[in-house]
C-alpha cells in the first residue's frame, strides 16, 4: 500500500494546540464562572453586612429618640409632682390646686416633641379637708361613684411607691395612642398625700418611628408591653395583638413578648413583599421593629452579577475591573476601619468616666451633709478631668489618621493618680459588691515625671475590664512594684488581678489586637469593642515598657505591664512631717479583714503613731476597757455580729471624757444610706475603701485640725477687687455666661452678655467708654468673634 506516512510526533504536535486551547477555554470559562460566583457571594455578603450595620444604626437612632421623648415625659411629671407636693405641704386649698393644674395643662413647660405629647395633668389628693379629691384640668365633672383606686394609674403609682409609673399605652377610640404617667408623693413622715398624673399622646413619636426606613418601602413599627401594635404603616393593624394571624409578624410573637431580639429574620410584609425583619425590646418593655424588603436591597447584587458575566467575555476589561474594584474595596475598608477605630475608642474611653460622673452626681443629690457633697464633687472633678483629656485626644483626628499617639510628661503624685483611677471605677465596683484592694510599693517615689494621663488611661482600661468580667462579690487587686532604677529611670510594674471568666492560651495570642476579645460571646455578654487593650499596648510601648496577661479559663486573669518613669522635680510633705508628737497619739483600727488591719498598722507606723488593731467589736471593747480610751478610732461599717454603728454607740457610751476622741467610719459601700444613723451613733468622719495612705493622712489632719501643704498656701482674697469695672462678655452659650458670672461674682465686677458678635458690636458702639474689657467667643451665630473684633477695632472712637 502506497501513501504518505505521518510520524506520530508530528501528529501529536498538530493535535496539541487544539487540545491546549480547549483546555484553556474550559479553564478560562470555569475560572470566570467561579470568579462570578465568588464575586456574587462576596457582594451578597458585603450587602448583607451593610444591611445589618445599617439596621443596627437605624434602630439605635429610633431607640434613642423614643428614650429621649419618654425621659422628657418622666422629667415633666417629676417637676409637676414636686410642685404639687410643695403646694400641699404649704396648705394650698383644692381651688388653688385646681387653678394651678389647669394652668400647667394649658401651658406645658417643655419644648419639642415631649411638650406636644403632653395632653393634660391631673391628680388625686387624699388629705385635703373634706376628704379625697380628684382634680382634672378639663371642665368635665367627675362621674358619680368614681373610685381612683380602681384605676390602673392609681394602682401603678401606689405600687411604685414614690417612683414614676406608667400605664400600658393603647390606641383609643379616636385613633390616638395615649397612656398615663403617675407618681405618688408623701410627706416627710412617709404618709401618702396623693397621686400626680399626666396623660400623654405619643402619636408624633410613633409616626417618626414608622417612617424610620432603611430604603425603598422599608418601615418601622412600635408595640406596647403586651404586644399590641401601637404604630404601623397599615392603620388597620393599630391596636391588634401580634398573636393575631392577620398580622405578618405573628410568627415571631412569642419571641418578641419574651424580650428576645429578632435579628435579620425573613418575613412576608403586610404588602406581600419578601422582607427582612429586626426587632429589639426597649428598656420600658416596648418593642421596636424595622422591616425592609429584600428585593430593593439586594437588587444591586443582581446587577453586579450581570455586569460580571458581561465583563467575563473580555478578559482584559474584567481584569482591569477586578483590580479597580479590589483597590476601591481596600480603600473603603481602610476608611471604614479608621472610622470604626475612632468610634470604638470614643465609646470605650468615655463610657467609664461618664458612669462615675453620673453615679457620683446621683449620690451627691441625695446626701445632706456638706462634706459628703464636697466628696462627691471631688470625685466628679477627677472623672471629668480624665474624661476631658480623653476627649481632647479623640477629637484630634490627625493623630488617629496617622496612628500616632504622643506623650505629654509632667510631674504628678503617683498615689493621687491611682486614687483618681479608682474613683472612676469605684461606683461600678460598689454596684457589683466587689472588693477592690490597692497595694503601693513604698519604694516608689511619691512624685514622678511621666504622662500621668496615659498611665491612668491604661489602669482605667484594665480595672474596668476586671470589674466587667468578674462576678459579683469577687475580689480585684491593683498592685504596684518598683522593679529597678537605672540611669535615673524607674521601672514600675503594675498588676491588675481579678477572679473573672479567665482567658485560654489560644485566646491570649490575639487579645492585644484591635477589636479582639476572648470570643464572640464575650461581646454579647459583657459588651465592649476590644480596642482598649490594643490602645494600652501602644501606650505602654511608648512609655518604654511591655504588657502581658496570665490567665486560665475560669481561674481569673492577671494583666501586668511595666513603664519607665523619672523622678519628679519636687516632693510633697507627708503627714509625718507635720508638727505633731505622734508618739502621744493612740489609734485603734477595727475591721474583720486582716489585710486591712495590717495595711493600717504599716501606714500609721510610718507616721510614728501607735496603732492597735482589733478583728471585731468584742475585741475592740475589751481593749478599750483594758487600756483606756483611744484618740482616734477607724471602725469598719460591716462586721459580723456587732456592726460598726453599734460598736460606735458602745464606745461613746463608755467615754469618760466625751468629745476627746474621734470615730472615723470606713466602708466599701455608699455611705449615704446610713450616714444619718452613723452620725447619731457618734461617727465624726467617713472614709471609703480602697484606702490610700494619703486618705488616712488627710482625714486625720482634718480631724485634729492640722492643715496640709495646700491648706498652708492661703488663697488670694478677691472680694471686691474689680468693683466699678465693667466687662462685655460675648458668648452664645448661656451656661458659659453663668459660670463666668458666678466665678467673678465675689470681685463685684459688672458683667454684661451679648449673645453674638453683632450684638456685641452694637453694645460697644452705644457706649464705647462703658467697658473696660471684652471677652469675645470665636464661634457664634450671625457674626463670629473674629469679624466682631475686626469691626470694633476699625471704629474711629
């Protein structure tokens, strides 16, 4: 057979390109398909994450609006109740009360949505001459046989016993959502005088909640405590119970009523659209919901899929598109991360001192003694100064964007700095009935040179975490130790130990990274952003030290760090340097905690005084009987058997020379509750735990009439020094004018205020010779301080 023979190698070469091309085509098509699917999933997840974040943001905003409005109602009722109570105590008649209630109802003293929601005020007064009287603001007479005790508002107020109560909101026959706030009030002996009430209408608030929407066709809804619909875009649902199958959300009725948060759950909305629902329970057991249709929100995802399929035909265009998209995503993630760092830092660092300020303000409002109010003010001042320092750094956006934190070293008292930190967290410690102990190495110099605010920031973060992650009635300790002194630099180690939930070895490896906590459930259970430890690590590194943690799950944690500081250029005078013969001062400390007794003994021993200790009341009384009276007693409030107040009574009863000894009550709890009983028993002063050496020194100084270093520097007498002078104060914030006016009041200077720059210029032109000085704010409405100053300077006067 004749023919041309083709070698197998050549045939293989001819077939190979086609096979490779097919493989490449299949690979390319597969790769494009996979890439489309992956990108579709990526965009779907990104949109979902955005939906969740946006939903949380909208719910937070709506919840804030509801909370603010309801709080305004409570404030209004509180003010009304106080005025009514004062009127009854003055002996006002029923006619006078009726006139006042009618006037208040006609002219609400609040502004905004809260005022517009108040319908009227009324009250039931049980002690007026002639018997109980119900006084309403309206003109309708009271129905015969009307019994307030059968009304919900009356029963709720009596049950609240002085607190603010509210009835369950309901949709009335006039299609209005109304309910009643009520509050009982009593005389100084606790006898109830009556109940003050306020009817409110929250239709305006509810409408704003309904209009809260994520995007097209989204809407909000609001339910009362019983699960009845108060506000919904569909009017026919108002007043219906959510268990009714006619309402789409009935499938989640039980979970909502039980207070569970509904998070990104599917539902067919009332207009038959596939939607996603979010629900949360508010502090007053109302339920706030948000619904958004899926198709509008995920439409962008489908569009991206089509674009990617089309772009897959042209590989180069697709590559360019993907590269551009990736760069945009990275840029967006970077910007989002910077914003998140800012918000997380602000939340983490501001919340703790604000809690201290709010807590001490609440305590200060309830106490009567001046020294206790001064004590609260000092704690508020400490927390406020810390808060102001944190805010100044947070608002410096250039530092955050550059990821740069600068240190500002200064001389500071180490012990006072620790006191300020403890004051910030002590309110929360007291709430959880925890024991916080502090140990200060006596080798650490009293005055150091470093950035005390950053130092305090680290300690506040670690102590706040210890309190947060430790159970009630547990122990927390703050220990400081001087490690070394090298070339004028002191290395100080600080440890914070707790008996909390503990951290596993795996979790510890990522603990100091931004936004990291031990596990996701930690955030749900305890809150927090996980940013604080990362910030602390950066600060510690800037201060020449390191930070670490030692912990086991369920066994508590110990966070420790070192910093390098220098000796301050001046020292403080301690109590032992005062002109006192401490050898003649006898002190007795009574506490069931042996650590406290040893602590007192060591500190007072350094003063050169004689300090004896007793573990309980019996031992203390035995020592008094055996050795005679002591000059100063430190007595713990809570002890087994006989408590501190009872022991004080016994000591006072055995005194041969009354008035020659001083009793100082020490406690870890708020003393305002038992202050009156303690003073009646004979207590002279109070001291809160944890106790610092300077606190002991200060209270002894105060008791025996010795002034400390600050007290020896007499203040300058400013009374009347500016009499006859006039100041023009240009300021648009009224409270700032009040502060300046109060501070300058002793000087007798005449102070006039202009609310903006334009008014300041007019006042100056009217009488240029009138003012000796002008204080000019920079930012003001109408005309700012710069323009006002230019116009005044330009006047030819």
